[in-house]
C-alpha cells in the first residue's frame, strides 16, 4: 500500500521524442546487469521496437516513460515534472505459458527513492487492465539487489532462480518474479 513517502509517478506512452531518454538509460552503470551498453545501431533498433510496440494496439505490450511528479514541498518550489526512466510490459512465452514480461530502468539521479517500485505497480495495473495474460514476470539478475527489491516491494512472488538470456546471446542467472494479474 502506498504511503506519503511513495513518489507519485505517471507512465506516458513511449514516443519518437524519447530517444534521448533511451540514450541516457544506456549508461554503463545502468547496463551492468544487462550485458553492457548497446551500440548506437542496437539502441536505434530498441527505440524503434519501443515506439512500434506502444503504437500497435494489439495488447502485445507497451513501453512507457516514467515521469516523476512533483509533490509536497517540491511543488512549493516550482519544480517541474522529470523523466526518471522507462518501464514496459510485453508478450513472452515462459514455462509453456503466454505471460507478460516487464522490465525497467531508472536514471541514477532518481534511484533509491521508490520510483521504480511505484512504476512497477503502475505498469502491473496497466497489464492487468489488458486482460490478456494471467501473469506478469520480471527477470532481474540474481546479482542485482535493487531490482530484486523492487519486485518484492511491488508485490511479485519469487519463483526462484532461472537461467535466462538478455540480451540475446548473453546468458545470465536471473530470479523469476511473478505477479498474478487475475484471470485472463
């Protein structure tokens, strides 16, 4: 349950204008558990996939820019909303079941403030509203305590460690976290 320490976030559909945010999220310190920074060509392809996924309307998933909203004392200072990261959900076949997978990245200036947890809760509600799949999974590296903590705080159930591949061709040991979205 949210309390007054939980940041207010808004998820905005990924758009052509979010390429700069994706470049910022490609920083080495943010890509440590994901095989390292992507090349410019790979980043351009990923941006195109995000834009296309968000625009396709098939319920296969969507990507979002995480916007941190000013609250409380911050509002009084006139601080503006800030793009804090990215999150999304997409179709994935896992253990013989069609599920949604989710993943996120939060810029360093916004880490440790509950932004990823608030965004994970919000994206779970959007995936639930699609009514297509029963489960939403996240697969953070077993060596990534912050992302595993986000899963726990957002209400996901730890299913256990699994061998996973991300990006394609880069094997990692991940935790499988699952959130029940209800009946599809």
